[in-house]
């Protein structure tokens, strides 16, 4: 398998999951400004016409896009990793609920903060909305180690990835003690640290 990624993007989430699952993979870095692969200069738009990462290329030539779909696929390749509950169980639908919440309420909101042309009052409104979502997560983490309890899942890889964007955009997670502790704990996981180092070895 090959994962197409760019530094600082949501592609970190499936990268973490690949490492947590212990599956073999290759990394292919993309320059999102030029839409070229950094190792060979090929046109990334030929790989994903939508022009963004992540993309997981399978050994048989098929490709999968969209982070929440990719991480569930990876988890199902290695059920013993327990990165996702079994398909068809209520717990699996709860996982999908969390992935949708992270994707639509947090990830999508951060997209506005990345937009250099967005007015500052709009960005402040987005920060207020994110604060409300973080209020909910902070409360939900009460007595839990991870989002679904004691077990690390693909939802944690996704949430950690988007929480990394908080500080650069003026959001101090220390306002939410449980969320801040959770963020630090996930960031200390060996496979998470390995993924970060592999993506950006100079940091």
C-alpha cells in the first residue's frame, strides 16, 4: 500500500493508523501548491482529481480517498488491532458517528481558519464554534482515556490530527483540561511519534 500525504494535513490520521495496525506501507509526499509528487514530479491530479490528500493506493491499483473511509479500511485489514469495532455492531456505528462529528464539526471548521482571505470576524466566529465543540468533547472524556473508552481507535487518530491545528490558529487547549491531557497522551504514543518523525524528520 502507498499513502499519499502532505506535511501538516489530515493525512497524518491514516498514517498513524497504518503504524498502529502494524501494516507495511510506503509514503509518497505531495506538494499541494504545485500538485506534484515531490519524489518524481508526477501530476498528483492524475491520482486524485480532487487535488487533496490523503489517498491510499492499494497493491491491486485501486485507490481510496477521504480520511474517515481510509482509516476504517485499514482497521478492518487488521481486526486484532482493535482500532475499530467489528462491522455491524452498535459500537461501529458509534465510531462512525464520532468520525462524522470530527470531520464536519471540527475538521471543516478549521478549513476556514486556514483560508488567508477569510475575514477575521468570521474566523473568530469559527473559533467560538470550535470552543463549543471542545466543551462537549472535554465533558465526554470524563473518566475516559480515549473517545470510546479505554481502547485507542481510528477516531482518536483523527481527532488528534485536527487538534494539532489549534495552537497555530490561536486556540489554547489548556482551557479544556481533559481535552489537553488527552491530546498530550495521544501525542506521546510511540506509533504517533514515529508517524510524525517520518513525515517531517527535521522537526
